[in-house]
């Protein structure tokens, strides 16, 4: 019996044909319109002839066999000639429904209305060589800067064809911002890709993470259309070997094959101490290889739910979704800025952090970070991206067997998360940070156990500091790093405080609380979680108050205390009593400018800065430096040396740090 056709939506004209490899035929001049939010299902092949087209605003699903075809044919011969990118396209169009909302995210909840939607195409069962038809994929994205991170989910697509589609000419000149790059995970290097090369070939796979030179590239104000042959399911990938044997050199000073120093472009916010431990290693740069959403929510769970994913050593995922993830060409090398990244960690057993970004859009990119390179069982660290495809704009649960249309159920774990979102005077988000607790969480600094944490970076203006076992600052690390996602043990740290600091009171005027349990948002107005305990906050010199889901509070002080569980008593911190407190001034490396900077404590007004080399020679001295902006320590990158930085506030507070070049 021939497979059935099921369609929901408005169909202008469809003509069936008797060929054994085509079930649905759209003839010349006919239009098939698939509305937003509807499903068109075909149990076999599909072809479009001449100007006959399918305008897809919803979900188009093709489940066939290896003998079925997906074709776009022209009218130049009676039997039809297959269209190519050069002479074709325009037959199957994945449309953007709200093109001006490309910069908005969808809340990861089955009860929320998606803000940004688009047509999606799902193909299963067809042989890749039988997928001949050309897709028109509409595309808008935030401008990433000098290089645009992008996925190119097409089969044997010539790189040079992007020049016409994206409105600029790409060439071979490395670091010209007109070139095309592909990240090689094994060697930890962005490889140059010639315009004459083909994406979807073995050398340049469709799942790879690409970067397009941003000189004259506009993908934010103009809707672009990228053409190509879509992918079949692909194969199961084993994540192993990324950076395992690469010698980064002292502090990243070794060079890759293009004579670019690793420290100029390599970032790893999952490791708090740069160039130690697994820093820069076991990081897998990928892109969504399909024209549907990709659900990363369950990649830390074994394949008992049927999705063929078993990333046993996953630490987290970095999402390249916002603007500002920039590669510059300072000094002739790449310098990546990480201010726009979103982070999701998985070591608690459920996603924590920026879980609203767990659904990767078509053409979206991401990085998977593992904790080790070991594969004990043959099924360890395997991932089948084809089984992560999903039409919905929210994730499914671990208990739901995989299906592209599967619904979301409730998770049954005990991970609590407080998100603090910094808002400007107009109520727009300008910063955020997270505090996560669970029974197996790690309190305080750990080189191997606190793996739900993610380090804040130099462009962040809101974050928390590593906590001492008794609460408050851990003075051993307060000058070395601070945190975007902070974790603590639910049992031994209940009622104790972590320190949250706002570095720009002129920009952040209020905080909004976002509370989740097991990655799910709790109802508005909720304070107490399933444990009967909730999160609390206290402004400097203020009183302890309940953190309530959805509440917005004013910001008048740079420092806040955050608690899980109400403290039994409040001992005024040293900051409250106006005595000595760990300074929040930090000396950190800023890869966007390939130099170290001094980021000042918000309470400082002026500072004197002296920099000495290891012979004791004073190489930089600045007096009465304005602390309202970062101070750049301008050292010669060509000179390999160690330096001592001494920063003194107008009140005599002293911060020292060591720099290794």
C-alpha cells in the first residue's frame, strides 16, 4: 500500500504523480501555502516543477524511504532538468514569520507563545543523493561584528555562492574580514575555506561551525536568502580528541599553523583559571545541521529516551546567539570577544543557566564542552543530531521518547536556580547572572568539582563572586575571577550568602527575578520551591527579603547578598560596617583587545596604577586614573615577560596582580 499524505493548512494546488519515488507533485505555477503553526506531512517523496512552489510558514515533514526523491525541476525539457543553485531556487521557501523579531528569544515553556517563528523542514529516510531539490532558507541574525558565526546546513554547496546570496564578495585573504573560516575542533584553529570549496563535503562538513567575514555583511537589517540542498539524517558522531594534543604554550603564547597565538582567540569560560587543567580542550564547535530547531536540553542524559545521545562527560554548552561575539584583527591575529555568549551547564543533571536558549535555531551555532577526553564504553560521548530535531520552540523532557513533535513533560529532579536580570531605566535587559543550588553542588572554589559554574567575562557588568564556606567573599579568588553562573551545595550552604556586584549603577537601575526548578520556570509570585525553601536577597546595609518569581526591585547599591534559605541571623559584612573588604577591583585579560585591563571596584573614584617588570623596573605609571571605565594596561605583546601590577585607590586600598606575557 502506498504511503499516506496528511496535511493541515491552506493548500493552493497539489497534483499527484504515478512515479514510484514521488508522492507529492506541485506543478508549474501552482502554490502550496503552509500556514504558521500547522503541520504538512508527506509519507514519501516531493517534487516541484517550473514555478510551482511551496511557501512554508509552519512545519513541513517528509518521511520516506531510500528510493524516494526530493526534487526541484525546471521546464526546459519534457522530463524536467534538476535545478541547481545557479539556475534554481524559489520553489521551496522556508519563510520568517516575524523577520523584525530575529533578535528576540523564545521562552523555553510549553505555555509561552513563541515570539519569533519560521518555517521548518524535516526530512527523514531519504538517501542523501536523492535529495536534489534546492531550498530557499530565509535568514536574519544579530550582527556579530567582524566575523559572523553561522551554520550552513547544506549538501555540496559552493562557498562562493554565498557572495550573491549575502550581498558581498568572499575571498581567500585570511583576516581580511572578507574570508570564510571553519573551526577545526581537533587542532583548535579556525581553518581558511576557499570560495571554490564545497560545504557538505567531507573536508567541510555541514555540521561544522563557520565564520563569515563581516566587512560589508548585513544580515540584521536585510532578510537574506541562502540556497542549497538540505541534509538527510547524517551519522552518529563521537566527541573525542578536541585539543587533546595541542600545545598552547605558556599562557597561550604558542602559535597555530597560521602563526596566530592561541591566547588571541581561544576562550573557555567553563574553566576559572586560564590555561590550566582542561582550559581550551574538549571544546566541540558545531552548528545546527538541519532546517528545524535543535533541542540540546537532553544531551547530558543517556539514550534510554531513544535519542541516541550519551554525552557522559559533558560540562556545558556555549550558545553564539547574541550580538558582540566579535573576532577582530588586532595585531594581525584573531581576538574573540565573549560578551554575547549564553551558557548552559549540565553537571547538576538538568540544564542550568540560560535554558531559554537551549533550542538552537536553523543556521545557529554552539560549542559543547566536555570534562575529559576519555571514552570507556563504546557508546560514551556519542551524539545523533538528527534525533534532536524539533518543530516546537520549547524543549522536551528526559522522560519523553524522541519524536520531532514530542511534547514537554515535567522533570523530576531537585535543582533550584535564581536568575537576576539587570534592567536599564527603560526596563530593557542589559545584564544577568545566575545562582544554582542542588544536593550535589559544590560550595566554593574547586578545580574539578564545581562544574556547573561559568566564569563571567570582562564585558559583564553584573555577576557574583566565589563564596567562602561560611558565606561572603572568598578572598583567595575575589581578585582572580568572578562568575556568570555560581553554584553551591544545597545542604551545607543553606542560609549563607554569596556576593553579587553591579559594576555600572548608571546602567542597571532595577533587578528582575527569574526562578526555575529543574529548568522549568515557576509560576509568577512564587517564592517557596518544592523543598519549602526559597531564595532571598539583601541590599548592602539593607534587610533580607524574599526573592519572588517575576518581581522587579530597584537598585541603589553596588553590592547585594543572595541566599538560598533565610539566614538565621545577619552579621553585618565588612562592607556594611565600612571597614576593610575584599576589593572588587580586578586585573583581567581582555581578548577583544589582546591586552590586560584593570576593572575597578564600583566604590572607587580615582586610582594610581604602577606596573613593574620582574627586574623591578617601573614600566607604566598612571596617577589619578578615572575609575568609571576600564584601564587598559598597554604592554608590548612581542616581549615575553612577567609583570607586577599595583593599583591603589584614593582611600589607600591596594590590589596587586601578576601578569605573564
